[in-house]
């Protein structure tokens, strides 16, 4: 006791607290490592993203009457997507996530992001025709947006040009100055890690950004279309072409065999001539050609793509119709058929990725 009061040092000893002395010149003992538990919902976030200190948290805010996602540094206020000092590690973002709307990843330094908005029904899981094929074509990690109605694809690389977005269009593409919200809700059929984009995939999507009006004004826009929009996927179209009476010709062109045609350009027109029986969508036709053996650098030129597809669609003959097939089914049965088909295709893609 000191002056009737308890001696603090004696009290400390009694509580088994002790002071450890470090000899002069010796390194201080390393404190025990505390492992941060990662929330289960982020379990599928790729390791490469986790290891990059490019994370923020984000909060919904109303700006000019619109609900906006604003990046924040945990506990320090608004973050800047151009200032690395306002970014944190994955673990730090996860630790603070419960106090915000979610976590996000900052693009740049080779990290490229593709954003597709309003392309999925969050209640039924149905995708806008063709979009899931475009997502899978990049062959890199993809996940659903917080609303479940959009998708984010993360990959390595740079944009093919300076366009990022255009009003009223599906796709946006960013390489810096932006962050993507991260949900960890991985889209089945896409890789579980971030990869280099498949050759030609970025260019195919990029050419759709800001080109809608141009494509509509091209001669092909006046072409007569089928009375019913069937919305066949890329896989369905290829499958039907291989089962058709002209399958031998299609298979040769699909492999890139131009024998029997005067040039590569004539072979391109011949392939589109077969494909257009099943789809008149210029973007889908371009995407299909890029998947074929006829794809080459010339298909990265907007003028060639627009001219070739426009010419192929100038003269329209007979077109495919589901006839007594899907159209003959009641709406509920038709919907279930499509869901079943897409599930099978997603399973096949997953098996292909594992292989």
C-alpha cells in the first residue's frame, strides 16, 4: 500500500501481468498473428484480387436525386479511385463491411472491368438473350451485381479504344478511375480466377459500345426480320447449323476452311449467309464469326465488320421459325424448357473449365 492506496505495481503482479525485458540490440518479439475471418459470401473472390491492396467500402448515397454508390475508406470518409492512399486491403474492407453497403475493388494498373446492367431477372435468373454468351466469351472471373440484375467481369488488359459507355446500351468498359462493387456471387460457367481475356473477346464487346446508332443506320437495319424474336443462344445456333442439310459446308467454314471460296472475305459472307437463317442480330453474328476458324485481325476493324455484316443482310430469304416447337408450348412450359437448356449449358461450361 502507498499512502493507504493500493500499489499499482503490486496489483499488476497479482493479476499475473508481467514485463518482459528485451536485451539491448535484440529484435523485439513478433506479436502473434491474428487471422481475419473472411465472410462466407466472399469465399469465391479470386485470390489475385484478395492479395491486391485496391479495396474500398461503399455506401449508397442520394446525389442529384439518384441512388449512387460512393466509395469510402473504412472509418475515414470518402475514398478516391485515383488515390491509392485511400485504398485498403481485402481483410480491412471485410472487417468494416458491416458498417457500409458493401466492398469494392478499384480498377487500374492492368485491372480491367466490364459491366453489363439490367440483363438478368433477379427473381427468375433469366438472362437477356446473348448476354451470358458474351460474359462467358471473355473467359475470366465474373459475378452478379448487388441487385442481381447485372454482371461484372474482371480481367487483365486495356480497352481497345477510348470509349467507356453510351446511354441506353448494355455494356460499359473501364480500365482506371472506377471501382466495381464486389459481391462474390460467382456466375457459373465462368472461371474462378481472373485471367487474360480470350483473343477477340474484348474487341467484340467494345465495338458494341457507342455503336448502336451507327449499326441501326447501316443498310442492314432495313432488312425484314422474322415476325417473332426467338432469341437463340450462340450454342443453339451452332447446334442447329451442324444438324442442317448444309452442315458439311457449315462445318468447313466454321473450321476456317476457305476452299471453294475466292477469298477470306467471300468465306466470311458465306458463313454469315448460313448463320443469318437463325439470327439477324449484327452483334450476335459478329460474335459467332469471332468464335469460328475464320476469325482474324481484319475482324477487329469496325469498317470491315459493319460492311460485311450489312452486305450479308441486304438480301433476306427464308428464315428459321420454331413452328410447332417452342412456340407451340404454353408460356410456362416454354420458360421451363429454356431454363433447363441454360442449366445444361452452364454445367457443360463448368466441366470444360475444370478440364
